[in-house]
């Protein structure tokens, strides 16, 4: 048993994290576990307080809009002030949200909490903090390991929430979520403060040509990840419908496949992180996109449950790409602008996610297979594009402070 624990810990890559990153890992795990309690229940709860399906969509769009609005200001803050404080404030804002859900009697009372639910101004601070505390030879794995903490929480908490919902009112489950948000915020108080770099310590690039080259690199990275997350989000809302409409899967089976998806996210995050550090970030991104396209092909090729389990698992390969946004953007950015570059890439991505589900629904209405076909073609194109100059010569992360 002891050897098994050692092997699992080694596979998890927990030991490559320094003390501060291990604390962030714990905070991520607590946050995801708490969030996982309501991720499936929240839409049903909203419907129960006089909301139509369109009202539910409006509230989630409001959260996505909030994320897009707050990310770039968060990047500027993270390049000016203590990133630890920004991260703690970010989680502290989330603590009252489940309490506001608890007291809501009508869906219109959720406009403010759903807007706050989307606030992500602390995301660039988190990525910049991790970037500066990661070793250059294990940077990608550090990011994906921290992301895997979220996946672990999402694997188990929906099942626990389902169990609790059998004998507790949904509103009481919101209280449990609030407790986990509080624990996540308190855990972050234990990390070391990190002041952003105030002066440029790398060779200055003063020519307009160099500045333009940097801008175009940022535009290229932003566009690449925006397209990637667009196609991933394009099918995220149609997969459950496809499984139900075409293969006649019931709700329990669809939720089961959702758990498998998060299991794949956890395991593939660690594998793809290792691929990125051992070979290259471009290789890891290409590998991820090939797995995503393979999963999409299986989804529309067969309704066999075993193969659908495989497809759901492989689709988890998209999960570590959220971490790779920080790795690629932060590594390419000037030291004094890391958080800002990360925030621009995250902002562009959020914009694409706002419209993706709507377009996916429109394509699904034309023919259920079309969103999957689009995803397959674009994912394979991105796998090829990842090997271009855009991801070459990335700057190594600084050593831990």
C-alpha cells in the first residue's frame, strides 16, 4: 500500500511543486470540490425558481461576459501589486455567491451573484505566480498538475452532491459550497507574497520592429487559443443532447460519462504536462488536439457505451490546454508584462467561449453531426499549426523565488 501511494504521488508530480505551489494545489482541490457540488445542480435550481431555459442561458452568458470584462484589468493589477493579495481577494469574492443562491426566491435575484460568479480578475495573477515559481525544466507539468487538482475535485464532488440531494434541500448544498470556497481562500493566506517584476532584467527591445513583432506574437497566441477553446466549447453543450437524441442515453448515463471526462482530464493533464517538458510545448498541444479530434470522431461514429467512455476520457485532453495558455503567453512575454499578456490571451479566449455554445446549437439544429465535424477539422488544423514558429523559442521560467 505504501509503495502504491509513493507511485501515485510520483505520477501526480506533486513533488516538483515547491511549498507555495503545493498550497495552491490544496486550494484548487478545495475550490473545485466545493464548486463541483453545484455545477450540475445549479441549472436545475435556476429552473425551479421560475426561470425558462432561455433565462438560464442568459444568466450563464452574464457570467461569461463578467469573465471577459474582468480578466484584462486583473492582468494589469497582477503586474503592479502583490499577486498573493489579488488571488485571495478573487476567492473571497466568491464566498457570498452560494449564500446569495440560498436566499434567492426568483431567478431575477441571481443576476448579481451570477455576474460575480464570472469574475476572474485573479486568474492572470495565479498564472504569473505559478510561472515565476516553476522550474524551467518542469514548467508545463507544474501548471498541469495544479490544473489536475481541479479535475480531482470535479471527479468526486458531483457524485457526493447527488447523494446529498437525495436527503437534503438543494439550498443546503449551496451552504456546503460556501464552506469550501472559504477554505480555499483561507488556504491561500499561507503562500508567500510575490511582488511583480518592476524593471526589465532581460535585453531591452526598443525598436518599433521588435515591439511590432511582440504585438503580433501576442495576437497570434491569443488567436490560436481562442480558436482552440471555441471548438472545445462548440460541442460542450451539444454532447449531452447528442447522446440523448441520437443514442437515447438517459440522464444517469450522461452524468456517468461526465465523471469519466473529468477522470480523463486529471490523468491526461499529467501526461500532457510531461510531454510538454520532455519534448516541447508545441508537441504537447498537437497531441492534445489529436486526442480531442479522435474523441469527437468516436462521439458521432458509434453509440457503443464502451467507446463512448473512451471518447469522454480522451476529451479530457482539452483540460490542460487552459494551463498551457499561461505557459505559452507568460513564457513569450516581457518579464514586466507577463500577467498582462496572460490576461489578453485569457480575455480573447473568453470572448470566443461566449458565442461558441450559441453557434454550436445553431449548427446542431441543421444537423447534429456538424459541430463535431467542425471540431475534428479545426482541431487537426491546430495540431499542425502548433508546430509553427509561434511556439518556438519560448523563454524559460525564472527559478523559484
